[in-house]
C-alpha cells in the first residue's frame, strides 16, 4: 500500500469533498491549539505531540513502511518551504 500524501486514498466522509474536510479539520485543530496555548501549554510541546499523534494515525491507517516513506519525504518538503506559513496566534 503506497502513500505520497497524508490523505491519499482516503475517501471523503459524507457529502464533504476532501478539500472541505481538510479545511474543517484545520479549523478544529487551530481552535484546539489556541485553547491549549491559552491554558499555558507550550507551542513546541503541542507540535511534538501533534506529530506523534499524526504519525500514530498514519501508521494505524497505512502501516509502518508507507508512513516511513512519507516521513522520508518530509525533509525535502520542509526545505522547499511547503510548511512555512504564518499561523495566526490567538
């Protein structure tokens, strides 16, 4: 089972298109992040925990080897600026 992005081969749930699901998911995560920061949780701690949970979900969904290949590709994507966005901090 191959994987090139975190959501490849995931069928949209309900009537929502994948992009709409991603937009909603991002909103949920941003709200939870803002609440945690407001409660005093350090951003670095949140980031590391979010990565742990994300990789655990990917492994449960796709398995270890496809997830490892996905992770191998992340350094190139980071260096290409794919994740360099200005996040609004509430």
